[in-house]
C-alpha cells in the first residue's frame, strides 16, 4: 500500500471511534491554537489576523480557554490588541450626531476576515478529503475505511461536492452507504433489544449505535461545522 503521510494519518484514524476527518481536523485545530497562543503570540501577522476577524469564532475562542493549558497570558496579549483596535475604530461621540456614531461603531464591529482557526480547519479538511478520495482505489486502504465508523454527513457532503475523480468518489460513496446500512441495522437491533429490557452490555455493537448515529449526522462535538 502506497500512502501519503496525510493518507497514513487517515488510515490510522479509521481504527478509532468517530469520523476520521473530524478526529484529525480536531487534533490539527488544537495544535494550531496551541501554537498561536504560545509560539506566535508576539508575531504581528497573528495579531493582525485576529484583529481583522474580531477575535476567534465562538467555538475556537472557548476551545482556547477550556483546552489550551495556561492560555491566559496569550489570550490577554492577543485580546488587549483586539479591544484597543475595536475601541479606536468604533470612535466616540460624533459631532454629526448619534446616528453617525452608531453607524461607525456597527462598521467597526463587523469582522473583516474569517476566524483564523476556521481558515486553518478548512485547509486541513480539504487536504484530508483529497487524500481520502485519492487513495480509496487501494483495497487495503478502502477495507480499513469500510471498517471505520465512516465520514460524518457534513464531511461526506464535502467529499462528494468537490472536483475529484468521480469513480473514486463513487467508490467512497458505496463504502459509506455500506457503513450506514450497518448503522441502521444496529439502531434497529438496539430498539429491538431495548424492548426486551436487555442490559446495554448485552447489546454488542448495537449498544454504541445511538452515539454513532449522532456523530455520523453532525460530526464531532469539538469540530465547527
Ligand atoms: Zn466528520
Ligand atoms: Zn473558528
């Protein structure tokens, strides 16, 4: 099997729970935010990007506080610059009246660029999906994908809705449909066993089917879609 390093990461992620693209994208965004907070805190382009975006989006901003250890100083440095800029650009009372004052503030509050972590995520997702499609004609890679929990619905849509080799896209789609057919069978089994008041432990793979169904429909909790 000949795999690029991205495809090898995917191959390894197939064996783990959840959508493999979500899993790798979550990891990559976490490392990106970690490096932004620690290593690039004094780099001007990081400051500019974050000021233009008016800060990280809600998901990534809370991720920084909750998941990046000892992030407080980095956040303080980056966001001091952000609020200084906001206050400057919002202006003060205008001689031209309240209407003008509000219009200027509204304009200043508007993001002028996307969240830099969202931009990073989109790039990573793009690379992962390209590599997934590129290698799906290799049987060993395809078999490992078939045994995974499958792409979540948002990532399946992104995979199919891109310019790529359509034969490979169709193979990916068939594999995903086989995974979802099994999921549907497992959910049905879960319902049947529940009726008989079996313990969850007796359910085997059907026992995890509700969690898998949620993840397959919306993707990983930690990933912004
Ligand atoms: Zn996903
Ligand atoms: Zn974001």
